């Protein structure tokens, strides 16, 4: 048996878990699933990707201000 470490974005997390659980010989230990908060850079890159892909239509100033305050 092999152990895998997989990093996925929040937007596909549920899909990945569903896909892995549907596979016959894959066993997921519930205590091995962890969520790590993305860094500010990762959030900016993800937002940039969302804008480029047309998934964001409006700028959320409050969320942006919160991120800046964390710096």
C-alpha cells in the first residue's frame, strides 16, 4: 500500500474526496484529512486566476482589507 499527500484548492476539495472514496481500493483515514489555510500570496494568486477565468464579477474590498490587515 502507498500513502499519498495531495494538495487541492477548496473549490475542488469535495470532488476529490468523492472521487477517491468511489474508487474500490482507496481507503481514506478521516484523521489524515487536514486543512491548511492558504497564505496571502496563494489567496492573491487564486483570486487572480478567478478573475482571469471570469469566475469573479465584483471586487470584495472588505475581504481584501482584511487580508491587508493581517500583514
